[in-house]
C-alpha cells in the first residue's frame, strides 16, 4: 500500500496543531490543491499556504501532512491473512 494521498482516498486528520477542532475527522479526498493562507474556522489561527486535500463537498480542507490514509478493507484483510499464514 502506498501512503501517498490521492483523490478518492479515505483519510483521517491526525494532526491539528491549533485547537484540535478537526482531529479525528474522516473524509474522502475530492481534490488536492495549493491553497492560499487560511485561518482555522474555530480559533482563527493562521495555517499559512499549504498543499491541501479538499473534501468532496468543498466544505473542508486540510494540509496533506496532517492526514493519514485509511487503507481499503481488502488490503487490511490480506495483510492479516498473510500474518496468520506466516505464523
């Protein structure tokens, strides 16, 4: 599995340094853009210009470095099965 985040991937926010408002949010990536400096919608902290993953609904964006890709279930099951066979 590649850890590179691409359009269509399911991701979870694992870092949100200002107020932790969106920590744990899960969303599907709709597009990836270079975004101008932005502010946190809750605490108004400046996040600066970032390479961001934008939710399909265009209501949320996060720097890619703050995200972790959630692998498809089929990949998780194959890893678990390989582990069982190796024991």
